[in-house]
C-alpha cells in the first residue's frame, strides 16, 4: 500500500514514472505493479487552467 498526499499538485509525468518504475521493479504489468495506491489531497486547492482566460473567467 502506497499513500501519496497532494496528488493534485503532482505533475502527470511523476505519476507515470512511478507507475513504470513499480511495473519494472515488481515485474508485473498491472497498473503500479499491482500495488494499491491511494491518492489524497484537496482537489479544490488547484484552479483550472483556462488558456488566455481572464482572472474573472478562472475564478
């Protein structure tokens, strides 16, 4: 069991790297090498990305 906090703040490449690393180390092609991963964090802390959006549009 792996618990990771602040998941919304992590870049997707970091999560993909963790997935590939665990698959390689455990020699298991299931997602995350078959290990249970719990992603925690407050998804309301991150604002959506609105290309060329005004502050009013983003908030």
